C-alpha cells in the first residue's frame, strides 16, 4: 500500500502554512506550489535550476497580485491591485482540509499519468508517495499554479522534464503521457488524495 514519504508530508505541512497565511478557505495548487518552494529539497533545486525566474518570493508575489488573472481582467477593462500582506499576519483559522476543485483535478490527472509510467516500468515503483506527484500536479494545465509559473516565464515542459529526470534517475527520463488511463494503483492514489482532501 502506498503511504506518504517525508517529502510529501513536509510539503503538505508547508502548504497548510501558506494557505493559512494567505487566508484561504481551501487548499489550491498555488498553495501547494508555495509549500514545495518553501520546503525546498533536491527536487525543488532541480526545478529552480531550469526555471531560474521561479522562487518562493516571486510565486508568492504573483499569487498575492493575482498575476495569472491579469490577462483576463485586462480583457474586461479591469486591472489587478496588489493586496498588502503584513509581515506578521494576524492569526487566521486554518483552512478546511479540502482541496479546491482545480487542485483535485490536477492531482487526479497527474497521479493517473504517474501511475502509467510506474506500471510501464519507466519510473521506479516506490512504496511511498513523494513530492514528485505534487510537482507534477502543479504543472498540469488545470492547475492555477501552472498559470502562475507561466506568468514567471517558466517553461512548463522543461520543468516537468526536470521533475521526471529526477524521479527516473539513474535511468532515462520518460515522456509525460498525453492520455489518462486509470488502473488499480491510480484509483488507490485518488482514494488517498480524496481522503486527505476531505478529512476534518
């Protein structure tokens, strides 16, 4: 049975901290991205080495300023206004342990594709779910985090390739699947994510 490793649990703890600091009611992919960057580690180092404009500070500014919404707002004749976040924000209630729909969709899609690569032998069959899946999820087109990364001029394909290369090492990096197929492992991962999403 798959369980979470330290990189996953540490990233999700950081995600909760980021969502709380930003006053969110649900966890979104942008909070996961902030949590991954805040937590750091070798995989995050691999990502920021290929996406040099991506940092915790840059992503947090983009989230606070809603930079990913700017093109749509401009089309409507509106502009984004930066929200001032205090250095030491007042205590806020922790968000409900639920994922926003965009995050749940991204997690489900990424875990299904990740499962396909594991089943095909292109990625190791780890016994623990790592932060690799979280990185792959924030890069999914359905994720708000992917739009935020694009506003920072990050090449999502290059970032994904770096994540897959790290996961496959020392073997060759696989290509990311274009279609989603579900099997028993994928359904188990979805069940684990859904439990985490809806736990009280």
